[in-house]
C-alpha cells in the first residue's frame, strides 16, 4: 500500500460537517472510515518496518503522534464550543489544516522493500489462533479508547453535572496522558519488557475507571480519565508490534487482523454502551469497560515477542 491510497481522508472528513441529512452523513462516515482504516493499517505496517530496522521498540512513539492529533482535536472541539462555531466551519478548517500539514508527505511515493513478497487476494483478514488473544487485548484497548472518546464528555455532563464546556476536559486529560505515556513507553518496554508494561497498563486503566465510577467531583473524575490514558497508551502499540512480529502471518495481514478487533471495538463498543446505558446506568457501563481493562493485565503474557 502506498501513500496515494490514503490521500482522500481529509476530504471525507470535511464531508462529515457538510452532510445535510442522516443518509448523506452515513455515506460520508462510511467513506471516511474506509479511508481511515486503510491508512491506519498502512502506517502501522510501515512503523513495524522502522522498528525492525532500528532493532528496538519505537511503535509507541509513532502512536504518540496519533494521540497528539486527538489532543488537538479535543482542544479544537473545546474552542469551537466556546465560540459557538458552526459544525461545518469546524470540520472544513480541520480538513484544510490536515491536508496542508500532511500533503507534502503524501507526495512521497514510498514502497516497502522488506515485505514485497506479501501477496494474495484482497479480502477480510481474520486472526489465526496464535493472534486471537492478541486481538482480544486490542479489543479491550479499543473499547476503552472509544469509550473515552465518545462518552467522557457525556459522563461528565450528565453524571457528574459539569458545565458543557468543562465536559471536554475528561477527554483532553485522557489524550494528554496518552501522548506523554506513549513517548515514554518504548523505553519502558526496553527496560521491563512488553509483558510487564502491558500488565501495569491494564491495572492503571482499571484503577482510573474505578475513580471515574466512584468519583463525584470534576477533578477526581478527570484524574480517572488521565489514569485511563496512561493505562491504554502502550497497549495497542504493543499489540500491533506483536502482530507484526508473528512468525506465521505476514506483518501487513497480521496487523490488519488485529486492527479488526481494535477498531471494531472502538467503533461499535461505544454504540453498545449507549444502548446499555439506556437500560441501566452510565456508571455500570464504565465498570464493564473496566472489566475488559482487567483482561489486558490477565492476557499480557501473549504479547511476549
């Protein structure tokens, strides 16, 4: 896959803010998700080649840039809310900014020189038995990240009772913690190993979610989201690194199969939480997410490379 395959991503992002009806919004979301998914697998595959070439863990550092984008996105949403900026203006500015920043890099016609032997029919890639547990870890991480993205503001506003503008602080804290931890995670993996880092990460996410569920004030709940960010920061990069190092499945296909679990949970998990919250409470939903976070700590040994 080349960089040319991911160029439409900012364009479809702008369509999200311009869609006048729900059916057109659904089409725009489908196209945006399709491009975003292919881009994600491509860049993670390239990052795994860099990691192999350097001979040390660097995947978390690459994912830190994703978290930087999440922080900027959350900050942009906060500013747009404060100034009551129309949605279409917010999305158009975001698309133009992303296109301007990434456009020059996408002009590079880079091709893999390490895995040119990967070939075969294009289709849905599911993990084999060796990668299934890695996929479950990715699922738990994707569910936690998706929940923080989609429901942190709702939780702070509806459950804790914060102002609408302050409700964005939960995800901002989560994302900021993700950035800082991902910049540090590679050195921790080198020192302690992937299993220990994954186990500590799972416990951190669990403790953070407990603070969220039991907390009654804005500072305490935001602190819980920060601990969630610390906990989930290294998990998905570790899962992708383990997939790329699989001895049976080629790196690109292995990453794609694990990504199905991660981004499937990140996309469908929050939807399921919304349905469950209608029948129960938002606190219970976050508690269930915490149970999946505990799964990361339990399954950590499968990430050993």
